[in-house]
C-alpha cells in the first residue's frame, strides 16, 4: 500500500545541510523526552545522526516499547516516536507501544516494495484457493502461516488470526521449526504440516533449505498476480501444492535481488589469484538474497549478524557484503582504522529507494509541526502556534490485537519474552 506524501514547503529543501542539522537539534531540545527518534540501519548518515537508537525494524520497535515504559515510569512520558524507516516498521512500533504514543513516518511514501507485494485480500483468496485444492486432493493436514516482519500490519493480523507467527531474518529458522512441529497445536501422529511463507520467497526458500527441505521438489511459489491473470492457483499446479512442505509467496526485496551468483563467482575467481600472504575476501550476505547467492556466500545472516560478524573479524579481514549500500558504507568507515576492508558484493547501486525518501528536510518539517513553528515560504520559522502532527501511522485496533498474536508467538518461541501491550 503506497501512501501519498504531499510536497512539503520548498523552503525545507533549500536549507543547507548544516542549517537543517542545527534546526533539528534545536527542535529536539524543545521537545525533550517527549520525543524519540529511531533510525533503521539502511538510512543515510545524515538521518542516522539524529537517531536515539539505530537497529533493525523489530529491535527498534522493541526498544521503543521499553523506552516508552521507562519514561512513563519516570513521569516523563514519550508523546511521539519519529520512525526513520519504512511504513511497516512504523506500524510495528505503533502495535508495540501504548495508544497514547503517536508514531510518525517522516515521508508517507517511504513504503517497502516487499511488504506491498502481499496484500490482505490476495492473502485471504490464496488461503481459500490453496485449502480448496488440497481438500480436493484428499490432503489431510494443516497449513501454518509465517510472515516475515517485513509485512503490513494487515498480513501480520491475518497470520496471527490463523494460528501463525511472525519471524525476522535472525529467528526465521526457530519459527519455521516451531511451525513444522504444528505451531499452536502440536502436530498429531501422522498429521502433515505445510508452511505458507509470506511475503519474501527468498527468506522462505533459504529457511526451508536450512531446515533440510528439498526446495526443488518440496517448495512451490504462489504468485497472486498470476491468480489475477486467471491462473487457478497463483501459477502453482495442484500437485506442486500437494507436494510442497513450504508454499512461498512470490514476494522479494528489490534491493537484495540485485546481488547475483556472478558477483560471488567473481570474488571466488579473484581469491584464486592472490599474492602470497594476501587475505582472501569473504562473502557475507543477507538471506533476502536468492538461494543461488546464499549458496555461494561464506556466511549468510540478518543485518545484526552481518554487523556483529564484521565487528568481530580480525584486522586484515576483507569482506564483500550483500546488503543495502548505506549500511555497507557505514561498516567500511567504522572498521577501516583497524585494517578491516568492507565493500559491496556488487557494483550496482543497491539502495533502498523508499528508505532514501527519509531525509533531514522531512524530519525538520515533522519537528517544526510538533513544536508549532512551521516555516514560512522564505524559510523563517513562524511564531509558535498550535502543534501540528503530520504523518501519524495508526494501526486499526482489531488488526493490532491479531498482529500481536503473531508477534507474541514469535517472541515466545525464540526466547525473547512476550510483548507487553
Ligand atoms: S531493503 Fe528491501 S525489504 Fe528492506 S525496506 Fe527496502 S525494499 Fe523493503
């Protein structure tokens, strides 16, 4: 669901970077502990410099929930969270924090193309079509849905309502194992379980392979666009659905799809021609990359895993990293002084264009609104007036209740405790 962001006044875009920085700092001082700014790892440095916390989407939402609780206990309650990330992340923060805390996305068009690939109506239709086909084939088992946290609140709610769970790229293996064991109801003797994995087919395929599933024979892809074009089962055959242990939703991350097996092959080739004593380049990729890329990498794991692995690597190590460019450039800068070389796995601009929409002008516009001091056309701030809350992201209460079920099942089965809401 791509939301539309009306243009903000031009005066915000014409301010020099340093002036933007100074004004944002000034507004932050005015708002004090009532404000919390969160920055995802893939944001530009000019955005991350304003963040109270950086992290991946779930870590940030959980941190937000605990800071909100701490500040409420200290009688300095948080009123607004400015989430410098994409739409589904702001939704997750809204789900995990009390209603009185408002979550703001600085630019409404900062969506996630992967999350937008699974829409609620399509998912309901797929669920019915798949069950109907399996029933006609006398299949007598249960489907447990799993959704990657990179999904809309509506999909999390669907999954929660149908006995499934969320997962992250760090805990997908544990959640998958839980689902295959029957999920909320332990698998009965002789009962077959299938997983419907939304919305990232690559994380679903990589997780299935790591679990020991033959992905050629026992996974299939359900593509809702093919259903819309008239295919009865999203492009899969009835037999493929019957034989599949995992039904993969046809979603992907457009950033991580830019890494190809050829990029890994080139690094392997270069490693064969090293001079004596020269350190080979190790390949580390995110599991949103295609399985063919993950198979050729030395290591694969979540954003936090990539950050920690490089941080723990000895001086002289060399890394080719398959993930978003702003994070890779930040890692290269952070570790160059201790002689660790970090570069992109590919020469292409692997940039999350929607995250990139969040910038200093939009952050200042949001904070000016909260301080009640919007800019006039010439860039001057007007006399303080009534605060204006732009771009509030609010998840429907019914969807929240169901989505929390999916999030809590994930947390309960990955040893992280449950969400307190
Ligand atoms: S990097 Fe990919 S999954 Fe992450 S927000 Fe951007 S499009 Fe979505």
